[in-house]
């Protein structure tokens, strides 16, 4: 069996990628399942909740966030001989976390077919965090991402993510030019820059999909304070009757239905879903850094992605 275990099972790019991968593998005769400590994934693919906690005690450090299992025997009991384990935000390191949690027990990988670390981040979670002795392979989602990490201790492969099926629906609002800004609202995505670009480009309505990247539920945390500072310093100045803060939207077909142009200002993306979804739907995509010299991406088919994974899993 192919078992994917991620510290992040809430709505986000990596979670969607694993949902799509599990569905693709199962549809084509492979036995795959997705585990995480969160409930958002439930009902979207074959999945189970795992006993662990996704912590963000490490924000503002090289180790930003990761899954902490109550005990590595959770994995020992879960895995069967010949299984392939794909880990995300699970570095397989036994350590004292310094946050009143026990040191996990040893995880035995000797009976497994392969142990793969699935990297979906850049600076948010550098692959230098992982225990290289436990992994046979690192999976990156783009060549850009692999080059950024430049990590040589474990062999690696690049396989793009499966793009979710999207059907653009009929437009429901009557503005002449509607711009979209999609993604977590924060300094990392430079949301305010994208909004200003849309306004400068003549959009008479700008729809912003996403929520503020507060990082921690503790309002006294440094990350929470930085998020509030970002909002007041950068988002308030671009607020106007033309800009609507829509929030999260699970239905991508609905989200894209009213958009004529999508604006993006993130300086670094491991796998730019937004760009590829725009290409799939025929929606103009503008990145503020290369709006005058832009080449649409080449999209890999599900068949091509499946063949890449089958080669890795053999």
C-alpha cells in the first residue's frame, strides 16, 4: 500500500495535491491512502485521521511547522511489509521538542519498499529539517523548487502536481473587468501588491480570495502581531469600494467564474497552481514581475503524472 502522511490536512495546496494524487493512484489500480491530523480532507479521497498534532511553535525559525506524532509506534503499527511511505512535514527525527512533548520512539523503516519525503515548500520548511538517513528519495513539485533547496544528501525526483478538474461557470456579476487575487493574505504572497496591480490595470472590481496568514491562534504571538501589522500597513491602504475580501472558497469553478484576469505577486512558488489553473481555463494571468514577458506554462496530463509516479513506486 502507498501511505501518504502529512502534517497539514487543512485546506491548502499540498493537501489538494495529496487528495488528487491518492484519487489518481486508486483510480488506476494502486492502493493508496492519505493520513493527517485534520478533518478538511474527509470525504475527498480515501483518508484517515492520524493521532498527532500540527504545531507552529517554530514560526520565525528555519523549522516553521511540522507534524508531531504522539509516538512513532503510531507509524510502526500502521505500516505493513512492502508499503511505500510518503511523508510531508514529518521529518522522522526523534527529538526533544522543548514544548512539553515526549521524545518519539524509534521508527523502523527496514520492512518498507520506499520512504519518500514529499516537499511542497521552500523557506516555510527547508528539506534540511529531515532525517536524511530515513529517506530513499525526495519528491519535489518543480525544478525551480529543487534548485532552490539545492539538497544533495538524498536522491530526488520532480513530479508536478495533479490539477483538480475545474469548469468555468457563467459570470454572475456585471462588472466590465474583474480582477482576482488568490491565496493566503500576507507578506509572503505580497497580496497588497497584486491588488494594487489590478487597480492600476483598470479593474472596476477586485475579488480577493484567501484569509490572513496569522500563523498562530495565540494573539500574543510574534507571528500574530506581524500579521496584524501587515494588514494595517499594507492592506488598509489598498482598501476601496472596488476591492471585496471574499475569504476562502472551496469551489474553484465558482471562484474563477467571475474573473477576467488574475493578478499574482508572490516572489516564490513551489508549484504555481493559480498560473496553471488560469491556463486551463483560458483566464489571463498576470504576475507583477513579468507581466510584459510571460509564457504560459506547459501542463502535464494525469496520464503523464501517473507514469512518473509508477516509475518511482516500482
